[in-house]
C-alpha cells in the first residue's frame, strides 16, 4: 500500500450520510431517550460483572469439587467475554455514560481481563474504526501471520489450513493480550498510520501495574489458596481464557471478515473511493437480529453497522436505530450486509478463511 496519507471522499457525494444522521437524531429527540446507557443496560452490566467476579469468588472459596470449579472457570470465561462486550467496549467508546470518569472506570474492565484499554482505544477506536478493512492499516486484519484475513495480506504456507485452526486459535486472544500483544504494541515505533508513536509515562505505568495485578489474581492467588496441582490449575486457567477468547474472537470477526464485506484500499495518492460512512457500509456486516439472547449477551455487537456509524451511542439502542439505518440504506441504494443467523454468519466466516487461505494457482 502507498505511504500517502489516506483521504476519504467528501461527505457531499451522497445524501445518505446527512439523511441517516438526521433520522437517527430525530429518533432520540422524538423518544426523549439518552444515547447513553439506560436501566436495562445497567442491569445487564451488574449481571455480567456478577458472572465474572462471582465465579472467581466461588472458585477461590475452595468449597467446590474439581469438576465444579472447572464449570465455574467456563462460566468465568463467559462473564469475561461479556464484560468486554457489554461494559468495557461501550465505555471505551464514550458510549456508556455522558460522564467521562464513569466511562474511564468501566473501561478498565478490559485491563482486569488482561488487555490494555489505552492501547485498545488506539488500535480499535481510532485505527480500526477509521480505516476499517483497509489492508496494511486496519490492525484487526493482522491478528497473526498464520491467519490471513484479507486478500492483500502476505501468504504463509499454513494459511491453507487456517479454516481448520483459526477459530480454535482465537481462544488464545486474551492470553496473548495478557502476556505479549500489548507489550509488543507499546514497543512498536509505528502503529497503523501513527509514525514514531510516543506513549505517556502514566500509560506505561498503568500497563505494568495492571498486568501484575491480573497475574496476581488469576495465577498467584489461586495457586496459593487452592488445594490443587499446577496442571489442574492450568486446565482451569486455559478453560477460562479459551472460552473468553473464542467468544470474543468469533463475534468481532463476524463483523468484517465474512462474505459480502469488502476490503478497500486507497489509490497511489491515498484517496479512498467512498466517503467514510459509505466505506463503513461496504466493509461491515450485521447478523442474527432476531436472536434476542445473543443480542443481550454481545452488547448489540451483532449490529456492527450501527456501531460503526454511531460508535458513541450505547449498544442498547442499536436494535431500534438499525431499523432506521436499513431503511435509509435501501432508499439510497447503499449496501447493508446482513446474515440472518449466528450459524450462517460463522459459516460465512469459515468460507472466507478457506478462500483467503487457498494457495495461489500455479
């Protein structure tokens, strides 16, 4: 890709953009609703955090059998992924509350899971949301050299098998965040379009103490207080992280690496074909809007189109505003990618992994 600065086309090239913004704004004005969290969102937050910390407390109590603790480790992983979806993700986008301090505190939900919230805001909020599915810039397309997620990505011999191992390997995501990825990102000179990126000393300090805190409560304390062997602990530790990692990895990949979404690159001058909001419509997909249980658990992130268009609106509102976005998109013949069920979306991602992993024909 060219080193030229990326520039999106003017917003004036289509009436879709002002129209969708106006109609969504009218919805909130007409209903009198805040764009931030409501009572249902707060209740969900309490349930999810209770699932995470309640499971941990029950394990640490030492009052349960090994099999029961294993089940609690699985439940803790479900709670960990839910904390990422329903609490930290909204908070780090400034969407959970109108109070910046509340968002900051809830955003530390990522840090207590082992991921650095400061680096997430750079790589996800800024880079991924601005340069969605642009190969060579969008950090979410470069999870591993062994998993090829875009047509322009370098090839590795193992890519031909990635449709077999990619989804299970997503289970390593939170372990990778805890022990490697954040440190690697902090040490990079260039991150996406940022050149010679410098990080505030406070954020470096926060990175260190939060990682130590996570190691303490996830590893040191269980090994000290529980009457278990190291390998029994390891089974529980991996169960929790693999559960959280697979859930997080799959849900986020279903938003962009599925059939229908596009991987759009700039020309040699750095110019993109579409205005930014139109670019998001081409590169993002929704799924399973009729699955209310899934919708509740993933924080509305099966409505990724609405999330990308309105990232500072709380996910609790996405199901309703999606009706507006779909209608306006149809009127102006703008793409609106959608898979009707979770299983069909996962199948589509599998097909993409298989297609992107095919070796070049001789």
